[in-house]
C-alpha cells in the first residue's frame, strides 16, 4: 500500500500520469486529503529483488519571467 509522503494518508490516490523509467513503472499520484503530488516507483532489479520507493514532487513556481 502506498502512503502519502506529506500527510501519511493510505487509501486511493488520484492517478495523474504513468510512464516507464529503466526497469521501474512510475505513477504520478495526488493525495485527495492534502493535495500533495508524488511519484511512486515500483520495479524488479536485474538480480530479482523488488524495489519500491516514493519521491516528492515539488510544486513549480508560478509567475512570469525575470
């Protein structure tokens, strides 16, 4: 079960995007509770080990150019 890295919510998340990065299947998710966005990586290494981790996605700065 995936856990939100911002508020520790553990239920259904809004799926924003899916892609493949090397041997990982990556899903960009949004938490319905706090609105935080994060990437969930899941994959199997070449040695057969399961690898799973979460990376926070920082909000992009809004506004015009300098």
